[in-house]
């Protein structure tokens, strides 16, 4: 019996580790993997016991993008395969209220690059590298790479990456600002899980609420984003009592004394 193409494990604390598991194919996104990944991520989004998701790849690659061998041999409409509501893990990630940490263990290419950019935080191994080969392969990006990358690092650098099709190292990605941190390969998962553990210290519901205001505000002009923050702050903070604040303050002090 063959191994599943997506591995899924949830810790008692509420961290779901989702692993792309086609290492022999550099985790290329076959139809089977696309469907399984979308279903697994949706299950994590719907599972009340899951508070943080960590996404990574098995073997030496994070994800080599769409399975071009499968696409080249198929007879289906390629547009429906590459931009589809069915088997759309990026769409699931964009709708997911919970934070997704990308633990980028190796190459993230084209569709794999887009999968990485759909995460909320990126921790990269020194083995990680990124490339956009849409122009070279002759396929259009449909998961946001043409828009997200330029907003993350500036339009001039984004043009260099996407039009030139060159590799970007993990260190360069961090210097340009679309990777949060670069660590040695053996420290990748411990670092990602340590960040997830820090996130679990948030009050119930606050991870989802804070992620939403960051994302929703970022999509607006600055003034409108500020107004949205003020509106949501007034509405939410009016529901918080003084006794709750005092109880939480004591909890923070207890943690500080133990640290």
C-alpha cells in the first residue's frame, strides 16, 4: 500500500503539521496531491482543536509546482487544473482564519512558490530556494504570485524574479523581505514549532481576530485600514471586562516569573 501524498498530525496543544509527501517527485502538485492538500487544509481550518497550522514538504524539496509531466500527458482543460475551486489549496489557505506557518525545507518553484506565499509566516532552511518559472514554462500564474510578490518586495525585484526566472536563495529572500527567518536544516521544524507554541499563548479567538485585521487592513489604502482597525477595536474591546484583563495580567506575570 502506497503512502498518502499528504501527511497530517495534530499535537495535543493544537498545532497541525501538514506535510506534502511526494518526495520522489519533489512534491510536485499532481491532481491527487492538489485534492488531498486542499481537503487536509480545509479539515484543519474546520477543526476547533487546531489553532495553528505548519506546512512543510518531505524530502529535499518544499514543492516543485504543478506536476508538468501529468499536465503534459493529460487531455483535460489545463485552465481548470491550474485555477479551480476544486483541489485549490491556496484558496483554502487564503480563507483560513488560523495562522499558517510555512516551514520551507527546500526548493519552492512556481506553484510551490505561490503555495509558500500563501502562508502567513515563512521560516526557511538554508537549503530553501525560490523560483518563478511561469514565463519559461508558458503558463500564467493563478494563485497570486504576480500580485503578492511585488507587494512583498517591490515591483522591480518582483520583475527580476518572475521575468528572469532566476533562483533566489533563502538568505536573499530574507534580505528582500518575503522570508521571515533562515535557519539550519535541523532547526527548521523546531523553530517553526516554537513560533507556533508562542502563538498558542494568545487568548482564545485572538489569533483569528488579529490575523483578520492585519489581512483586511493590508488590502485597503492606509487611511481606510486605520479606520477599520478603530472600528473593530471599539466593537471588540467593549466586550472585554476589567476582571478579564486583571486575570490575564496575572497570567502574563506568572509566565514571566517562570521564564
